[in-house]
C-alpha cells in the first residue's frame, strides 16, 4: 500500500510574491521604540527572525545591507525556501539562514532575537498558530527587542469579509488555484455589473472590484480564497498579546496613532470618549473603517512613553524625497512659505527658515540619510548668521527636531531611520549596483529591492544594464556591451519608429540613454559606493 500523500501546501502551489516591506525593516521599528522613550538594539548588529519569510525577499536584502546582522527566516513552503536558498548561495551571504519549518517548530534552539517580523501571517493561520506566534515573541524577544505583527482588522473587514465569502462560495467549485482565482474575479465583475440599485451595497462591490483588479493573482488567492482569514478588533489583539506578557508599543506607521489628523472637533470628542491610547486608537479604527494593522510589541517590562520628545528625534537619521514646488529659487532665510510635494503626492508648506534649510540639505542627500546632528549643523550654516552659544544651539536643535517630528507624523515628507542608508547618489566611473539586484535582473526578474528596502520595478533597458554594474566596467565598456545586446537581438532600439541596427547610430542613441538610466538607478537607491 502506498503511503498517504503529503498535504498540499497552498504556498507551494501558488508561491507568494517575496519582496521587501519597508515598514518591517528593523531600522523603522527601532525608530518607533526610540520615539516612545525606549532604547532598542542597534540595527547594524542585531539578530532578526522572520516568521513566514516566503523566499526571503524581505530578509535577504536586510542581510545584504548589514553584514554584521544574523537573520533567520522560517516558512512552511519548501518550494519558496529552496528559491531563497538559491539566491543566498549566489550572493555568498553567511549571515542569513532560511529554514523550511512550521512556526510551531521554532523552539529554544533558535535563541533570542532583537527584532521579530511576522508580516501577512497572523490572520491567515489557525488559532493555535496565532497563539504560538505571540508566545514566540515573548520567549524569543531580547529584553529591549521589538516584534512586528500585521493582521486584518475590524470594522473594515466586516464588509470585505462579505465579499470574500461570496468569492469562496463560487470559486470552491473549481479544482485549481488558477481557476479559482479567475472565477473569483469573474464573480466580482458579474456582481458589480449586475447590481442595479445605487447605494452602499453597489458602491462596496464596485470599490472592491477596483481594488482587486489592481492585485496580483497570488495576492487575491492568499488574501481572499485561503481557508483561514480571521480578522479581529485592535483591542482584541492587544488583549491577546497582553496574555502572553507582551505590551503594545505602537504602529509601524506612527501617524496612524495620533488624533491630530482628524481635526480639532474630532480630536476633542476622542479625548472625551477614550481614557487611554488603546481606546483612542480603537475609536480611530471605527472612524477610518480600518482593515489592516501593523502593530509593534515589546516585552512587558518595557514601558513606552507616547509623549514624543524632540530629544528622541536627535538620536536618529533623517531623509526626505520631497520635491520643492515651483521653478523659482526661494529665499530660505525669509518667512515666505515654501511648498513641497511628497512622494505620495501630498503638498505641504512651511514658513520656518530652519526647516526649509533642512529640506534643502535633505534634498541633496536623497535617497540616502543624514544623522540629525549633521543635518542641524548644515542647515544652521546655510542660514548664516553669527556663531551661537551652547544654549542657543540646544534650542535651535530642539526646534528643528520638533519640526521634523511633526512633519514625520503628519505626512510622508520626512522619514526617520535608526540606521544610516548607505547609497551612492553619484554614478561614479565604474558604477556598482546592489548584488541582489544584479542577480535578480540577470535571472529576468523585473522586481528588485533597493538600499531603502523598497520594491523597484526595472524597465526592459534596466533589466539588461543592471547585471553589468559590478564595478568592473566604465561607461564606454557598458555602452559597448549594450550595443552588443541590441545586435544580438536581445533588445530593440528605435528612432522615428524604426529599429536601429547600425553600430554608429546605436552608439549615438544609447550613449544618452545609458547616462539617464544610471542617474535614475542612483536616484532609486540601487547603486552602492
């Protein structure tokens, strides 16, 4: 008699996209702990555990960027672990270990970790595994460590769950993940087109359809069609964590924790309704109809102070990808408002000369970071004026820290990091791209991680250029290699709608394109010094 077949792992059948999640980076987790009065472990030399690491897309770039860290990833999908291990071997990384195991298999032999990451797992596993995740956070978190757990939340998922139930009912009649995914999309499309009455139900169907149309098949399958997807209210998660002797620290996106973004009337009402931070955030979830949280936990002994002080910001590194609005060069020494556009499209303005000077400095450093102390000094010198005594310098530094903190909380114009982001803003004579990006591009993957732990999508031209950027080739050699690729039929270069094949014409056309591409890659934080 043949042995029973092993149970099929849905993530082996439909591998989940494995890429970095910037908000899970230990540097960002350490920022939240620092702002709330704690002293988290140094990111440059820490131990990181990721539960549900897929193919290591989130943890491998971290190990590459910080060679003195020790990173462990655990996932139940043998296929994805094998894919990740293959990349680890190609990169020659010795500070990362990907392990094919269940979360329930993690025991004392794993040791303790300064940062524990569990993204996109908690709501999608049975109750016993959820309890195990929190137990691991308690048992394996170092005394000053931080754990990140993301999960689906109510009240938003009450409505979304209705859509999920419909899709699962219909898709369950089909045999393969591909067919189920296609049928789920088809059902939602049918419902959105067929519900005739206008109102909340019709609006919900159409909104969900538009959202799902933008998602990949892998996301749709694992988010909506998996057997388990159990959202909960925020206060229920906090209480569950408390039973495991874990304390709520905050959210990975600190701006979601404050009431100021709702306006003074709502802020006043919330202050009357809620008696503590947990209640305040639960009421804000009601107001937002929130569907997802990225909660940070610490050991019970660590007690956060949610009153952020400017001195905390002065311990951090700062970055900004904001662009000044307008073409005229403003006078940063005046109190005339200067407007900036954030990466997400928000616009903000400030009349404060010191903050405007700091924004000018940050613009020159982007996509890298600058320590707060250096930022303050450069901004102060830029404004000119006589030397200041220590007391005045202290007041000025705190004023800048307060302005940066307020901007960080209210928008994405300013970023705070606990560790420096090492990037090369200038291209250099022989440009070097991140090794993991070179390997992925060489394998034909258009999605890579950058030094900012973000997803970057490569163009067809980048896909051929990036693997060549290993520091051994100057621009003339890069140009020669790219011309060879065109002549070999790997690329198509056109002028006036007609493909070019003459080497001299190609050289003229590609010389400018390569320069532009290299500058763009530098701006995307893909080049290293």
